[in-house]
C-alpha cells in the first residue's frame, strides 16, 4: 500500500513540475515579447525626436551595407548558379528547358533572393550588432555616454536599426542581379543562350506583384534583424559571458523572425493576386 502511495506521489510531483515548467516558459515568452515591443516603441519615439545623428547613420550604413556586399554577392552568385544547375534536369525531362530563365528569375526575385540574403545578413550583421552592444554594455561605455549627456539609445540603437532597414533592401537588389547573372552562367554551362535573350525572358516573366512585395518585405526583414540585434546587445547583463549569448540570440531569433515575416508577407500578397 505504501509503495502505491509513493508511486502516486512521484507522479503527482512530476506533473506539478511539468506544469510549472510550462507556465514559467510561457510567462517568459510573453514577457520577452512585451519587452521587445516596448523596445521597438522606444525606437520610433526616439526616431522622430531631434537631434538626428546623420553622421553616425552614414557610418553605420557603410559598415552594415558596403562591408556586407562581398559576402552577399558571392552567396547570390552561387545561389543562382546552383538553382539553375539543379533545375535543368527536371525541365529537360518535360521538354521545357526554354522555361529555365523565367522559372529561376521568378524564384529568385520573389522568394529565394530576399530570404537567403536576409539570413546571411542576420548571421553577419545581427550577430555583430549584438556582440558590439553587449561589449559596450559590459565595459560600461553606454553608462559613460549617459553620464556625459549623450542619449545612448538614439546614438547607438536608432542609427543601427535604421541602417539595417535601409541597407538590406539595397543588398537584396544587388544579390538578385548577381544571382541572375549566376543563373545565366549556369544556363550556358550546357547550352548557348545570349545575354540579351536570357534577361529578356527573365524580365518578361516578371510583373509588378512579383517585384514590389518582395522588395517591401525586405524593409521589415532589415528592421527585425536590427531590432533583435540591438535589443539583445543593449540589454545584456551577464558580464563577458553575455557577449556570446547576445550574439547567438541575435542570429537565432532574427533568423526565426525572418521566416515568420516572410510567411505573413506571402499570406498578405496572396490576397491581392
């Protein structure tokens, strides 16, 4: 009898622990969402208030945009080349090889180009922002700025989020163009298609609803990556260990948010098509 009672007590204790863990996890999730929302609201408030840090904005735009262009360009070229090579055998089986430029062009412009570029951007820029701001927090540089009368949130956070929001769409345009050139190279590995004919077929296959929604959602991608990176770095509070944690969290959460925004964008776009 005592053995049965002990087993029931253990089962009850285990169920209580599971329920407590679930409630704590859910509570922490919604708390984190609320804190990020407040952080974003603070960004928009500071964005509209003078003075405006144009010098720092240009500096961050150069560091975030120009420094990321080589990596984005290489990724775009390989992306277009591999997509073309992998798609050719299937189209050849159906006698639709002539549709290869149009198919690859629509795939890159509408979905693959923006998402892959945003993920690369999150890995390079998001982690960099998270680690940089966490290091500034650990070394008390942010506190020193507050003491000296400078608004650290406006100088550090606003400029970086604005830079990522503006630079990612430009990088996506470059990545799309380079990816299409990579596709052109892939088509000519086993064929002979002129440059003019290839890009004529790509342009003819695209319409407004292919290009415009794909470009608009990149602004949201950039904003999300900058917001998550700055939030994790600005609120780092675990000493030097927090630098690595902030960088890792920035990449993981920003990448996840890119997929969520992309899913929402596809649903919204489908309503108008």
